[in-house]
C-alpha cells in the first residue's frame, strides 16, 4: 500500500495534545534543527524532515496545521511538495523559505498557495510571526481543528 492509497485527513489537523503541529522540511541539517528548536520553544509540535519525499512518506505529516518548506531541495522542490500535499487533500497554510532574491518569487509562491515567503538568513522573530499568521489562517479556515 502506498501513501496515496492510505486515507489522509483532509485539512489542517492539527493538534497533538494542546500544541499546534508544524511540518518542517529543509535539507540543511543545521537550519532545520535551529528552526525545530525555535518552534518547539514557542510551544509548537514540530515534525522535521530532511527531504520532501520523507515528509510525503509519513502519513502523520498530513496532521500538520502548517507546512514550512525550503524552496530548493534535492529531487523535489518546495513548490512540487506543496502541489503533492494539495493533491492528497491537505489544505493548511504553507510558508516557503529560500535564499533566492528573485523579485517575482513572492508572487509565484502566492499563486502556488504559499501564505508567506521568508528569505534566508532567517530572523527568529520573522519566522515566529509568519508561523503565527499561518496558524491564525488555519484557525480561520477550520477553527475546531487548530486550538
């Protein structure tokens, strides 16, 4: 049975205990760990993945209220990852992180369904503000799902 054959929650799911669940995918181990620690210290439950494929292989990732994805990763970029999640029924907000200075990127990301684009290097406050905004959006879409 593949992940595509398995039933998946349709929307941002949401909570493990009282903490909002965040899926984080970045191939940069140091940045991934830093963001994971930052978000956990801010009382988020974080599932961290080194590749988009690893995230897609984990059915638990569909329970996340928010996705944070790097743009450029080996084998599958952040745009393709979000398309695959949407095709599987996940509807939560997503944040794209990138080192790209492309002026057209925010517009492209918004058209692809990203809630925010964060440019590296990432300031903690900027990350936390973007995650709070995304979680608030998830609450507005499905209030009972995100505490």
